[in-house]
C-alpha cells in the first residue's frame, strides 16, 4: 500500500470517529459552553462559539470566567464532568437559558405592616364593629342593619291552594332584599298547587327545591339549604306547614336530624308552626329580639306538632 493511500485511510478513519462523536453529542442534545460571568442585568451568561446566552440564575455560582459547562438544547447548563457527555435526564439543572422574548421581571410588592385602628383596641368596640357578641358586653348578634344577609329562612310546605304570592314576595324583598330564603316542597300528595312567583325564581338569594315526603328518611335539611359545610353560629328561621295537606310528621326524620345537627353546631334556630299556608307572610318579620343574648334555639313550636 502506497504512502498516499495510507494517509487517505487514516483521514477517513479519523473522519468517521469525528462524525461518530458529533452524532453522539447530537443524540444527547448537548454542547460544551463556557461560563462568561454576568450580564448588565445581573443574569448569568454562558458562551458558545459565536453566541452569548443569558441564563436565569437558580443556584450558587462558583465558576470562574472561561470554565466549561455542559449546555443542552432543552435550555439548561450544568457543571461539566471531565470526559463525560452529560445525559440531560440524569442532571440537575442549575440555570435555565432565558428566552429571547422573555417578559421583564416585575418586582413583588413588599407586605405592608399591619395597621391597627386604635378604635378597636378595646374588645367591645371590635366585636361591636363585627356585629358579634363577645360574651360580656351585651352587643346584640347581629346588628339590625345586617339582618338581611345574616339570617337564613327555611319554609317547608307542599301547597298553598295556588294562591298568588307575587305581592307578598315583593313586600318581603322590599324589607329584606338580601335575606336568603329556601322554599322546600315535599312531594305532591294531591291537595293542590304551590304558587311560586317568577320574581322568586329569578332571585339570586331565593331557592325553590323539591324534597322527599318520607317520615323515616333524613334527607338533610342542612344540605338542601347549603349550610352543610359552613361554620357554626348560623341564624336560621325554620317554618313547617301543618295546615292539613301535610304536617311535620311527613318530614319527621329530616326535622329531627336538622334539630340535632343545629344543637351540635351551636346554630341559632327559631322554629315556626305554619297553619295558614302563607309561606311568605309567616316569616316576614324582623329578627330584632328574636335571638337575644344567651339564646340557644327554640324548637318548641314544631316539637309540639310531633307529640
């Protein structure tokens, strides 16, 4: 073999080795870059042959200028291990390369120091402002001007002979525009219709729901009035129809389950026995004086219907 041919063979072998190495580096999606300090904004920089890339600093930098790092095209750099082609899936990235179109960093606002109004330094003033009773200052709970939204009204009635309650509902909403009202209707027993005004159905704080008529089934009144997961101390008026087409006995288990849960939760409940099928007028009154200090609940009116 001539010298010329030997040289050609050597060049071809070296070329194959180089191509194989380049292919291996491409398969690993990495390249060697050099640490180049920080840019004008204080972000770490890495430098390849003809490019300088900024990186988001996420760790302690201990490199010196010119030290080699491994950069992968997924956007991370790491310390180079001598003789290794780093597999990105086995590395812990320290810096993510900043995209060219990255959004500017918006500085976070520092938390403001807590400001305490001196008017609330006294506990009685604090509780009065919140509308709660702190147990010793005699503040009514809640104040009258907040009773619209702090009281839940529940009426269980199956029918009212179809009597129009449009004006009665308008009067109720004029007095209490935000008070929550739940009209729970047991299954029809064929005695008549229950008239529900269109304004009631479109009211965001009024709810008309069908419930079972079953004396042995506790279908959970709390769940139907959306207080199942609420905190204790709710104020509730519950009225049940005993006009003849139905009685408390028709929802006995549900009522007793509600009573037990209310007592266990320390909710304030006032019970009403409805005998005239007027499901709006019977609860159209102010709560002032209804829940005096020390009140724990009055179920007597409905308990008497079960005896």
